[in-house]
């Protein structure tokens, strides 16, 4: 009888430990998913800013080339 009670207690303890481990794993998974979503958002924003900088630089270069061509055509 005492042996059965000890086993039951051990089973309850192990079940509680397992439940706690699963809950902890869920919390970690949730935190990881939030971090990954944040990382993707930051990465996307960074890529968009880089694209905008590239476009601005290209427009600036075009402007400079047009001004240079105008200066050349005005001299002739």
C-alpha cells in the first residue's frame, strides 16, 4: 500500500514537472516567434531604406549628368 502511494506521488510529481516544462517551452516558443517577427520587420524596413537611398543616389547622379550635359551644350 505504501509503495503504491509513493508511486502515485512520483507520477503526480513527474506529471506536474512535465506540465511545467511544456508551459515553459510554450513561453519560449512564443517569445522566439515574437523576436523572429520583430527581426523580419526590422530587416524589411532596413531593406526599404536602403532601396530609397539607392534611388535617391541614382536620381542625384542623373541630375548631375543632366547639368553637366547642359553646361557642355551651352558652351558650344
